[in-house]
C-alpha cells in the first residue's frame, strides 16, 4: 500500500487493563476516503481501538500513524481525528449551535466564520433553525445528527463513530444508515465505524474488520466477508450458517473428500488443506436446498423436523442420521409442503460451500 | 414536591406527619422567636408587653450595621475560600480509585466525630505565640519574633474555612460524581486543552453543586459565633456574637430574638435568590 493512499496505520497495538488483555497486537491500514467498520461481539476491543486512535487511551505497546506521522503520544486535542461518541456526549449546558461551534471556537476561528460554518453544518444535517435549542429538547435522531455535525464541522482527516445508531429504533436506524453513508461521501471524510450489528456493517462499509478477543479475524469487503469467510467464527458471526465438522480424507486435484461422522462429503479444496486435518465446511442456510425428490449429483438425506415461517422466507430444521441439525432457508413462493418426520434430500452448489479452520472454541 | 393530579391528595396526606413534625419543632419555635422580638425586655431573663417595634428601631445603629457588614463579608470570604480549597479536593476525591475514594471521604468526615468547639480550641493552641506554628517558623529561621496569629482576622478566617469547607466539598463531590466524563473526553476530542475543558465543561456541569456548596458555607457562616469568639477574641463582633452577648451577657431576650429574626430573614432571602438562579433547594440537603 503506497504512502498517499494510507491514512492511518496501526502497528502492533496492544492494550492491557490491569491484567485483562484488551488488544492483542493489532495491525491495520486505513485507506483514505474509505468507510471502514470494526465489527465484533461486545468486549472484542472495538471501542478500545477507537479510543486509542482518538488519543483517549494510551496503548500499552505499539504505534499509531496518521499520514505517516507517529501520533501515538499526541493528546486528543492535537489530533486531526474526531469522535462521535456512543451516547453523543452533547454538552447539556450549551445549545445546538454552541455545541457544533465548540471545536471551531477552541481553534480560535473568528466568530463570524464560526456562525457561518455552524449554519452550513445545520443545513447539511437537516436541522436548520434548531441552533437555539438545547440538546435536551431534541429527539434521539436529532441529537445523533448534532453529534456528527459537531465533529464533521472540523473537517477531520478521520471521523471515528462508536455505535452512533445504537440507541435509535430500527426504522430510524435504517434511515440514518443511508444518510450517514451519503454524508460520508459528500464530506469525503474517512470513517471508522463501530458496530456489533452485522447487517449495518454489510450495508454501509467499504471494508469490514471483524474482531474477536482483541484481534482481527478477517479484514475484507462485505462481499468477501460473506462469501468467503476466513474462519468458522467469521462464518457464524455474519449470516446464518451451517457448520459441518469434518476430517480431510483425501485430496485429488481441486477436489477434497471430507468425512463427517461417517458421511463422505466432496468439496472444493483450498491450498492450506492437508489430509487428516479437521476443519469446517460452511454452508449458508439460504444456499442449502431440500426437497422430497432426490436431485442429481451429491446429496445428503435427513429428517424434516419443522420450520419457522417468516413471510418471504421459511427456515427448515433438518436432522441428519448422524444427529447433526442443519438449517435451510428458502423462499416461500414455490415451496413444497413437507411434513415433520418425512425424509428429505439436502444439496448445495459446491461453489457456495467453503472450507474454514475451526476457531469457535478459541479464547484468549 | 411534584405530584400528578390523581395522586395529589394522597401524597398530601402521606406528607402530613412530616408537616406536623416540621410545624411542631420548626414552626412553633420560629413563631416564638418572632413573637419575642416584638416584646420589651422584662425582669431578669423575661420579656413583657407591650408589643412594640422598638427592638427593630435599634438596628439602625452604626454598631449593628457595621457588625452585619463584617459578618456578611466574613461569610462571603469563607464561602469563596471554601470554593478555592474545596473544589480541587472534591475533584481529586471524585477522580480517585473507588477504594481510595472511600478512604478520602472517611478522612473528610472523620473530624465531625469530634465536637467542633474542641477542634477550634485545637486551632487556638496552634496559633499561640509560643504554639507549634511559631516554633516551627522560628526554628527554621524564617522569623525572629513570634507572629501574632491568634485574635486576628486571619485566625478567624482560617477557623471558619476549616469548619465550613467540608460542607462545600460534599455537594460538589456529589455533582462531580454524577458527571458524565465522556463530556470532558468529547471536549478534548474537539480540541480543548485539559484546562480549557475544566472551565468550559466541568465547571458549568457541576455548577449546581458549586451553588449549593456556596449557600451551604455562606449561610451558617453568618451566624457562627464561637469561632470568632475563640480565635478572634473581643476584636471581632460578628452578628452571631451580638446575639450571644444580648442573650448571655445583657440578658435582653427580646432584642436577641430581633437579631435572630434578622439572620433568619437574610437566610431566607439568600435561599430565594439561589432558587431564582435555578438552584434546587433539594441540592442543599442532597
């Protein structure tokens, strides 16, 4: 990655709280102008990473570079990085305009310019005429916009957003997702966005860094993260996935033969797969098909246990004779009636089933 | 107390014992003092009719006006000095680790387990011409002759601030404790230095505590008499000393009552002003 496309670099970042290891050696390059999401379960170190980038927390080890300059020791007020806090942290004793203008006033921008830029910002976040209101008089969505305006008005090189939509209801959340994305493109500011909501991450991001236990599990585009998860954890964290624990029996060319509790399953091999290895075969629920009639080619047999109807889709629960339960999600428009207890055939397109290493039990 | 319409009546009933208690122990004694202030001096400790405003007329005397001015000035200085020393202490305690915080609070409150009068006697000993402070200064060669510390405005002020500043620390501590520190982080993030953040965010956000602390130190300071008595000697005639003198030396109960009513009225006005600027009376009692 060349110097001018990389905006921010993290090198060997570690953070220990007392004896608790929060970050376990992070390396990351953020590309100028991108929307990068840190995704992961709570306690995975997302917020700690963000706070270190903002300067609100000191790393125990490692460095932070902004445009090639080491800013690890710089206090937050000296960094061209701004944060939108999870609870917005709007100053309750200042009105909306004073909140938005705060950063400019701290930078000693002339008063007339502050007023002008605050007005521009209010227009951008569609809150014209709200300047005189106090934060307590705003709705959640409006507060959220003020928080973004307050940071964005400083035209930071990098905007950090810590679950900014976490407190909003689902409908408003969806609406704000597209607004935020639009705003990011309009402003041309690089975003690092935190969420634990996989759908939000897939919707908005250029790239997603999936985190777990203070490490990156996978850093990839939403498409690749979904289609080609790197590990079983990545596969289960995003989307609904069937994980089949298998042992590699043999490899010939592109093909690998797997054994799952006595059932032989063919799959497409990967370059890291070796005979005798235990690994997981992941099949997304919506890509696992079932029918009473047997298909051409490879299939498994199972017993239909029941299903959950969800309007356009139905998720069926099918038990293999090995005792494994698999889930298959199908569109309801042309579904076949299957009764519980009936035997069905299960199959999938081999291209859509990936081999991954098993990291589900890992903990630090 | 805020109540909604439907529960209003019942809440009122529930508060009845409290109101009764307040009337018995506060209301009656207040009425007694006000009534007394309208009578004339009687034999010995007594009071007698007729009802008169004579006592209030006497207040116009220069002596009393001067004493009132001195008392208000000392109370204001005490409150401001409490702010100066109390705020940093409250800040320090609230930012300490939870275990340390508990110990610091105990240290702050521990002196209250001893009688205030005895603690002020302690200061008196410290201030003696041959007391610890002077001996230390002398042995360090900083002074040749002992400093006159006792019976000065300085010693009275020290005693007052010492006695009053915990009442400043407590409400400020509780508002610092309740403060959302991400506000300070947001301020730093937006480019403010720690000092700037303190004055633009922390102080305004803890203003209710500061106001409560000022009222809590100012009001009792106007009436405190034993500190000026012990550390100021006869040099300082504060309002509290006047009340004490009229009562215990001149045995003029009605006039002592009049002086007390003035103090009460003053306190009432200050609390009203405090409420006017947005303070909640609840914050004082926290």
